[in-house]
C-alpha cells in the first residue's frame, strides 16, 4: 500500500480536499505529488457504493 502512494502520489477526496491550499501543504510536507479528485464530494459516496456492491473487492483491500 505504501508503494502505491510513493508511485502514484496522494489523491484527496471528501470535504477536506476542498480546504484552501490543502493539496499544496500536503505536497510540501510529504514531498509527494498531491491531486484533488475530479469530484471530491461525490467520490467518497461512489467509492463506498462500489465496496458495498462488490464484497470481493472489499475483501481484497481490507486489513486483516
């Protein structure tokens, strides 16, 4: 999981992603690329819906 973050960077979602300069601050603090999701408010709901509709996907990413 950490390798993904180092390879691809951070994608901000949810209401916190809309805080002014949050992406810049995280990029400065972590030295990783940071992007905002295309629609940060909807992406959280859509992702949760995907997890609920596909339990195999949920099992693959869940922590044991």
